C-alpha cells in the first residue's frame, strides 16, 4: 500500500511521455530556428566582410587618386620613352653627381589650378620643361657625357650655380602693380601660380622670365580691349616702350588668351602685338580628372554607409543566436 501511494504521487506514464515528446519537439524546433539563425549570422558576416573589403579597396583607390602629382608624373613619363629612359638613369646614378640634380622640370613643378597649368605649359617651351637642372658645371658635363654622348638619348640641361636662388626681377614697380590690380583686374605674376624647388624656379626665371609674365583676372580682358595694352607697353619713366606678356580669359566665351608684345630692334623700335588662344595643358594636366575623384569619393562614402548599416543587423543576429543557444543548453539539461 505504501508503494502504491508513492507511485500514485507521479503523473501517469502517458502524461510523462507526452511531456517528453512535447519537449523533444520544442527542442527540435529550437534547433531548426538556431540553424536558420546561424546561417543568417554567417550570411551577415559574409556581407560585412565583403562590404569591408569594398571600403578598403575604394579607400586605397581614393588615396591613390589624391596623390595627383604622382599620377600626373607617371602619365608624363609613359608618353615619352626618351624622357623615361633619362629619368630612370638619373635616379639610379644620383650618387655620381657632386650636387643635387633636379628634373625634368615638368615633374618638379606643382601648379595651383588648371588655369595655372595651361598658362605655364603654353608659356614655357617643351625643351625647357623637359630639361634637367644641375648646380655645377662638372655635373653638367657628366650628365651630358653619360646620357647624350654615350647613350644617344636627348637631354637638355640648365645650370644654376650652387643652386643659388636670386630675388625675382619684376617687370613692374610696386605702385604700378597695385594700379594694375586695382584698375585692370591683374592678379599677379606667372611664377606665383605654381610651386617648384628653388633651383628649378631659378632655371625657369633664367630661361622663360616666368617672374615677369602677368596673370589677368576679372576685368582684365575688357581692359585689354581698351587702354591696357598701351599702358603695359610704356616704360614707367616715359623713356620708351617695353615688351610684355599677359594671360587673360574672355568672360563671355570662357576662352583663354596670351597677349605678347615685342619691340622691334630696328628702325623706330615699334611694338607689335600677338594674341594667341591658349590650349589645355597636355603634360601638366591633372593626373586624374576631378569628376573621377568625385565618383570614387562618392562610391567610398556609399560603401561606408552600407557597412555601417550591416553592423547593427549582424550584431542583433549574433545576440539572438546566442540567446537561443543558451535556451537550448538549458532545455537539454
């Protein structure tokens, strides 16, 4: 009787079997949900890694595009086999020279905008842009002998003794320049719209007078149709005429021009004016277009935004999976 009393305290066997079956079914359902959640977590992780890879790729590309000068120089060398051969030889043999060697000049300059690139390339001859700058006569003879005589490669060489840089000799007095800026929209000189190492800038002053060429701004083009040409031609002390060169833009058409006045060496030493339309720079053009930079930057920002959206979803899926895993472990006990 006592045993029957103890036995009667427990639920019927069929109830126990039913609860066990229900628990097993619930466990199987939970495991199926866990499997699905685990796959979901894996897919989020794959998406995150792919998105992260896209961000890294685009970021590397964007950093590369930002180094515009390196890309521009690479493009310049690729288009001129002779220049590339000389450049590589110089780079590999710099220890042979007594002093620092610069060049070619076109690789050393850094223009401040597209207009500056157009003006500089149109004013300075290709021979000068492709030339090297050395700081002593011994290096001049060494470079010429090794490159021109032995290897038969073309090379132009400028000598700036000791690499010394002189104060630019300006064409116009301070008062005259103030008047040109105030009344005719002149913005400055050509050598002020690009940067270059001192000896390179000195070479450009020596060969191309970049320190004397004017850059026109708003209003200059209209003044040149009036009395500005005469003003620029007259020496400030009234003793005669002088040459000049000035870059300007037509605000209506957007076309750019170079006005060059020369003085005849013979007879009455009269001035003659030449007006040339300026073409876009080829060598000094940007290494990559602004539109391409904008596109890559836009794609990078979109990829970063997509990555930031994947992260919370992946974290939520991982948390849900871990909760299910914990519940399953408890149910198994």
